[in-house]
């Protein structure tokens, strides 16, 4: 088995994710950006430099790791190859000092990260409720029903929970999700809220007043110096209709 990547001289992190969309890769980018880590978004490089979508395909087919990844995002660090968004986020967050060192706090961070991943999947399934490989237009009637359930039941249930966790944190109520300091989970919640506001702007306008703590957290994350610089840069890719979060007006609240 390959040795653990050294935490002394930090190696370059290689992120493999489909170019042209934030997707699930954005959760990882935010952690790396906040840490000021040396990383390359491989598929965004020119094809002549080994980039493009084919870079992701090559990694999926020819992964040097002992356990091949099923799908991106994929993170390569030295000889290590990791996949699955929550696994990468928790490993990076712990490695880069974005979570307390005690075991229970780290477990709670993973718990919240998995909760974020559950809601991301449900948001995706509003526009692809039948089959991922079919076009949205082929499943639009089912999508209309799924999106209504998501707006009225599922999204409020999950985001109410996150608001409750934030406000109920005994160490820093309303300020941090875990303990007294910033964690990688707050970056993930930030991107989750950004995605929901983009995909369902009318529903978000209607519901967001019930989440004042999370609105404050979203603003504080956006103002962190490295994150603010990233959000202004060309490295940040815009949400679009090929992404996990998609804005179809007919799936939002009725006008």
C-alpha cells in the first residue's frame, strides 16, 4: 500500500471533475481554495496539456490506485487516488485543519457532510426523477411532481435541520455548526445554499426568512478572504443546465 501523503511538504492535489460545471467537484474546490492549497483542476486544462473531459475518462479507466473510482469527483494526491465527495471532503478537511482534532467533532462533521450529500441528490432528482441517462424533457411530468414535493417537504425538512444544528450549537450558537471555529462543512453548506437559491429562486425567496442563521453563515463564508477571491475569479464556474443544481422555471414555485 502506498505511504500516507506527507503532511510536511504538501504535495499538489489533482482534482478530476467534468469541465464546465461546478457539480460535486465544487465542494472539494472550496476546501482547497479556503486552505490556499496547491491544486490543479485537471480537466480544465487544455487537452494539449492533458486536460479536458478525456482526462477524467482516462482516470476512470486507468486509475493507478488499488481501488478504481466509479465516478468523479476524484482526488489524486501523490500515489493516492480517492473518490466519493463526502470521503474526499472529510479527509481534506481533517488534513487541512478545517475541523477540530477531537474524534467526536470529526464524526459530527462527517455526519453533516453526508446530510448535505443526501439533499444534493434529492435536488438532482427533481429534474431527473426517472432515469439519469434520459433527457429532462423525457421525464418532465414526473419532474414537476418531484419538484413540488421537494420544494414543499424535502428542502424545508433538510434546511430546517441545518438551521436547528447551527442555532443549537452550545459552543457558538448561530455562528458555527460544530464547536467554536470554522469547519469544511460550512463551505459545503454554503455551496448547497447557493445551489438551492439558483435552482429554485422563487421558493428560496419564500422560504429563506425561516433560516436567518444559515443566511448569515452563507454571507460570512462568501466574505472569507480566500473564498471571496475565488468567487471573483475565473476558477469559479457558473451554475448551468448541465449541473447538479439546475434552474428550470417550471420546477420552481408558481409565479
